[in-house]
C-alpha cells in the first residue's frame, strides 16, 4: 500500500523561506513522476510543482524562481524549497505520485503539512 508523509510546514512571515519534505513508502519512486500539491483555505487542491524521473521540474508560471523541487530516489523522498513566501502560499501541502499534466495518481493522501504565511 502506498503512503505519503509530509513534513516541514510551519508559520512564517512573508519573505521568509521554508523547506518541505515528503517520504514515500510502498512504491519505489525511481521511475515515477512525483509532485507537490496545495489546498488553500476554501479552495480546491492545486498542483504546485512536479518533477520527472530525469529531474525536469514544472511550476506554475508565477512561481518559477521562487520554488525548487528535488528528489532523492535512493531515500524515496522529495523536497520543496519555497523562497520569498507570500500570504497566498498559505495552505496544506501534500505530495503524491503523478506529473503536471497527469495530476495526482493516488486518491488517498497523506496528512499534509500546514504552511501559514503572515504579512
């Protein structure tokens, strides 16, 4: 059974940086697309960043330059470095298998990690 566990979320002020981590269990991520997703208060979950098996990263246009997504296949983990945080980055962050166009692959999500950005 596939499980995702996210960590690293906290409350910060605008302009600060955060590093989120994700650990996958139950499926080797080496040949899989993986990504980060965010659910902001009152909104649907959306794709934040994805990374391919050849480490090709995809982001929403406005986030390029602020975000860095990395993967460690040997550890079955993935990170998201977020810089220059803005209040609109607030939300619960989740990880899952799947690419930018395919979307999240598994319907069961991890607990997520809360990021709160204050002005």
